């Protein structure tokens, strides 16, 4: 019985190491596409006013109003599509790096508005971007060549691993 459970764990670990980062990449992409798409429609995104105000400040007033919202929406949808498809992934990750700076900028630019005491809904909305940034780091590491290797592959000689997986 123990051998069967160990074999199942080895197979599951192998599957997870091969596929989990791709699942993370696609799911993060879907989040970006969904939130970006909302921003194409005025009044639909709960973060619209804050995102427009942030881009207005960051661009020193050169991009404002619906133009700012359109830029943000397009950027987020582009990032999402690169993540979902895997095409232009490194370009999408570079754009995401810039976007992340913009995502967290309201904490600096509008701190007192976001935290008048307890955090506002907008502050909480931005807080979730910490998880998105961490996921982007994992995806970026994979895109740059890092690999997730199960512990059993690092500890056992290759012939033993093949025997475990084949069993």
C-alpha cells in the first residue's frame, strides 16, 4: 500500500512540476483580461476613478479621462493575452512590470484617501495586486529559464526515478 501511495505522490509531483506554472500563467492572464475588459466601459470598473487619477498623475496630466482609462484597459488586456496564449510572453512581462509600478503607485500618491482610518475598498482592491505581482515573478522566472524540479529528482539517481515513475 505504501508503495502505491508513494508512486501516486511521485506521479502527482511530476505532473504539478510540469503544469502548475502554466496553469498559473493562464489563470493570471484571464484575471488581467477580465479586469482590463471592464475598463473599456465607463462606469463599470470599481477601480476606474482611482486608475484614471493615478495615470493622470504619473503622466503629469498628459493622459487623462477616458484616454487614460483606454490606455490602462489596453495595457491590461495585452498583458492578459500574452499570458493566456504564451505569445510575446517576455514583452507582456515587461509591460506588466511597468503596470505593477502603476498598480502600487496609488499607495504613494493617494495614501490619505485610501487610508482615512481603516483601508477603503479601493485600498483593499489594490492590495490583491501583491498576489498578482508574486505570480508574475514565478511566471517571469519560468520565462527566463527557471524550472520547477521535484525533490525526488534532485535526491535520487536517475535510474531510481525512472523505476518509480514506471511502476
